[in-house]
C-alpha cells in the first residue's frame, strides 16, 4: 500500500522542531498524447506542467510531484511495464521515465516497499526537439530496452541496466520488434536486438491519415500455429486496424527460398519479414470502425500470469478518441468478428474529448485523460455481467493557477486559473469504522468562463458565501453560493450549518451556463422539479445546444461530468469601471469594501477602484501608481489599504467607511524595490507589512503615526525572485508571526518575524526591535516546480493540535497545494 499524501514527505527546519507535511495536491493533466502511464506498482504517472505527478487510483489522491524538468512534460513510461508480467513478481524497485518538450528524458527510481522515490539520472540529450513518446520492455530481470521519439523525426534506442513498443520474440535470444507510426500514414516495422541495431523490415499500409497510437500484444497461441503477434494501430482517419503477425520458425537453409517468395506473399497475404530464424507473415486481422473523431489511443488489455510461469494475453483492446468516448473491443465468441462490447464517455463543455486511454494492470478499471486536463476512471463492478461505473480520481487546473483564497471560516479553498475555471477544493470527511477518513476533493466548479481568470477575493462578513473574480476582461463578476452547494458542503464537512435559517434564505438552487460561456444564470428552487427540456443522453451536439444543468446535492464527491455541469454558482452582479483586463482584487475583513485593479501602462488606467458591497457602486478611485497594481491587501483593522505595483512603488492609503461610501487619502508612496514588486502582506496583529520583489528581496515596513511608512528590515537576499507572501500571527503579546515566502523557482520558505510594534494604536509605547530568522525551507519534493503565485494561511481545525497551521499555495505549475505546519 502506498502512503497517503500527508505521509509521503516532510521537511524539518535546521535548529528547530518545526515540520511541514503535504496535505493536498490538486493538478490537471497536461493536454498531450502519451502523457499518462499506469504502472504495475499501482500508481498513475502524468505530466502536470513541468512536474511528473503520481496519483493512487485506490485513494483518488495525488501522492507526490517530482521536480526536475525545465519544460512541459510530454510523456511518461513505467518500467517494468504492464506487459512484463514475468519480471514483476516480488519486485520492489520500479523506474519511471519522463520526456519533456525541451528534449530531456529523466529517470526516477521508485522503491515500492518503502514508498520512496529518488532521482536516478538525467539521460544525455539526444533529441533536438521535444520528446513525444516513450515505449519499452524489460528483456531480463535487470535489463530494459526502450525507445524515445521526437518531433525532430528521430528515434533513439536506450538500454538501462538494473533494474519501442518492443516485444521480445520467444526463443529468439532477445530479438526485438519495433513498430513506428507517423505522418506518412504508414506503420513501419523494424527488427533488431539488444545491441540497439535495428533494420527496417516492412511497411503496413491502410490508414489514410496520421498514425496516433500503436500497441503490440504478447505472443498468442492460435490453434496449431506456433504463435502469433497482434499489432493494433489507430489513426486520425477515425479507424482502428488489427494486424496479425503469424510466425513460422524455419532453419537457415530455408531462409533464402522463403525470401524469394516475399514479393508474391506480400501481394497476396501481406508483408513478410524475418527476425532471426523466424519469418513473420503480416495480414490485416480486422478493421474497427466506431469512433466519430480522431482515435488517439489504443492499448491491449494487460496480460495475466498463469500457473507455470506462463503469460496469458487477453484478446481485448481499449481505444480512446476525441469524440469523448472510450471503447473496449473484443472478438465475438461465435463468429470471431471484433465488436465494440463496452462504451463509456464524458459530457463536457468542450467540443474535444480524450487524449488517451489506459488499462489498470489487472484489467478491472480503465482510465482516460481529456482535453480539459481531467481524468475519467470506470471500474467493472458487475458480478455476473460487466457493469462499468465512474470512480473518484484527482482533479485540478490544467493551466497556470493565478490566485486562491480560503472561505470565511476556512472550510474550503477557492482557486482561479488561466484554464478559465474557478474551483472549490475541500476536505471530504467520511465516517467509516474505526474513525473518520478525510480526503481533499474538488467539490464544485462555481465558474466556467470564456476568459483567463486572474484574481479572486472571498467576500467576508455575514450572509451567504460570495466571491468576486476578475479575468482578462474589463468587468469583475460577483457570485453567490446556491442551495445545492451549501448542502453539499454540509455533507463534505459532516457539520451542521452555522445558521439553520441560511438555507431558507437561499432561493437559488444552481446555475446554467450561457451559450457564450460568460454569464451564469440562476436556477431557482421553485423551478427545480421541472424537467429540463434540452437534456439529452447524447450530450451536446454543437456549440448552439447547451444542456440545462441539474443542480445536485452530492452525498459523495462529484466526478468530472458532475463538476463541469451541475456545480455552477449564479452570477449576481457585474462591476464595470476598469479600462483594461482585471489583475488584482481584495476585500476588507468586514466584507464591506472591495478593491480592484487592472493591467495598466499609464497612471489614469492604474487607478484602484473601491466598490461598496451590497450596493455594488464605485465609491472611490485611488490614484498613485503609474503601472499595473500587482497586489493589494487591507490592514487587520481595515484602516489602511496597501498596494504594490510594477512601477516598483508601494502605496498606503487610509480608508474609512462612511454612510455615503468611503473616504480615502494617500498616506505614503515609496520606491520600495529595484525591480517589480509582486507581493505584499500585512502583519495580522499590527501595522507592519512585508513586500517582495523581483530583486530577490523581502522588506519589512511599518506605518507609524498614520502619516508615514518606515523601513524596519531587509531580509537576506533570496536565490530567486520573490513572487508571493503571506503573514500569519502566532503570539499577539510579542507581535510574533510567520511569514511564508514563495519564489519564482517554486520554492517556499517560512520565516519567524517578531518584535516591532505589538498593538495597532499609534502611540510610541510597546515598540521593540524587529527580529527575524529563517525557520524552515520546504523540501523540493513538496514545492511547486514553477512560479508561486499566491500563498494563503488558514488555521487548522484540528482540536488536539492547536499549534498546527495550514498554508495554501498555487502556482504556474497548474497545482494547488495545502501544507500543514506543526510545532511552531
């Protein structure tokens, strides 16, 4: 059994007892063919931006991400493979290979017994362009042969000791067959051996478009024949072809005469090629037609190990297509004709479907990954007959995650991304003996938009759950939780709502997506029992037909289809005013004022707008900066608004809520750093705040006498640009807290900050020298692999660990992460 996400890895700080654990990782799958590999160790590997992520299908959780690549991960391969059934018995060491778009291939060593992984090596760079596919086999218990392909048109054969679709031919001393397909519509067969020398044997013609996937079976005994191999190929011509390779072992004396007959045999029956002392006659076994779009993936069902060290190859093929369908093909018992026996699929807003399909090693489950970065898994739960049912899988963003925020009381996280979605992640608690089990899940997708979303703020205060988001458009949008979400959240947390009357006040059950993907219109509770007229079992046929959502109260975590259609929040207001795309947004701690900024190249456009919650009117336009305001935050008592900008300046405004709106004036404006200032954060106990910049520094400041800002300290220079900051308080009496610092390289550090002014009064009493020290540097296995965009603290709800804190982060690596910091 592999460890859960929280048990996988930790980091300890030098000279202190602090530690951090990974609680949750949410990430989508890179949208590329060959990106996913399901290993015999039970883990699924996939590329998530520049990282290789591993998830456990048993728990439905990502257990770790492996750093190392500097470009997008295109393909992964487990060794031993699912076909190496004779080599995997009692094997505890596995290898994971990954190839990226810059031509690099990396290998990781996985200790199955200990649940540990270490970076094994980076292979010499042989490709001039991105690696597109990895395929291989184990030729002995300690030697593997694999092939890498690239968009530069080359194929490289590799040999790895200890520990392309290549098949070891029986009784041939390690002779190999390599099948390749590309843009010329042909399947090319090469024969070779473990030395890496391959010669072209023949070509298989038939497809009328690019070849997208190939897979060779293990040898199959066919009646009195010695053995046969089967090659399955799929193409953008929407068809699947099964090629049969009949073997005929002959002595070397007959080789010449057989070669003379190759021309006639190829014309009548198909190509004939020789590997070692064995001739293989190729013929077209079957042409499978059923998909309505490009068939990106075909895979034979993994073999099973029979008694007597014999591998059995099931005659079953899994195909995945851009038509949003996966099919299982089998020969019909009576006629032997190949037929489609199982069809599963997804219902999504996208017109595009699956990039790949994969068998579980035991053949009991199938997994697809799609255009929306999502996974879809079905398991055969039938007893007497097949019954394939959806299963829980990890989910997450499939593009850069630009911002995130905790809900008011910290029950869940809300994140926004350039994948044009807003997602809710929450710990889902299930009551099972002997105690509660908690797993983080995506429980809602409140916003599915037509623009990249850049910023989000949860509206504080009382009342229903509300948030405001800003995207690559000139308008901010306000959303309110529907009744279906509130009840789902109650099931997830196993807690009663704070106010039982809250449910009575909410008249909106859910929301529908508009045809253009911009506004989301409410579905009211009084109309919930009406049967939507446009719902069809066949799903949307075009962009003009948008099926009605069916808002649902989920008693178990929703799967991808449900998230995409039935968990939207209604949009309640639009805030117009900015002249360019929204970039940053924040809300005060009482939920009365929202501040927003947009991308700007001049002072008039760089204004910060203040909006009054409730009336949703603009109540202020703050002028100070000349370029884009990158981040803003209100002080702990809402007296000040801090802003930082690309113009390298920070500004502090005094803000006072009035009956007519808000009064404001500029307290201070300083050129604080030598480069762009990306982040800022207030001390939750006082008027100190931190700023972080591309100049690799973090500075601590203090507002004094409500009229000026003083620099208190500059932390030692960091190794990379500082892109995210989050300050949380630990002890009010000593004004002590923790400052989380995120960097452009994905690393995260925690610093102890204490001293300075311990109260929010403006008298000179209570001040003391500011002290700071690095408490913890996160292990790279825990961190992001690209820019950290946002850090947010939230206290843990654990009653027996009062010192535990939870830190949420998001970044350019498509990941949302939650850490638990203990013993601080």
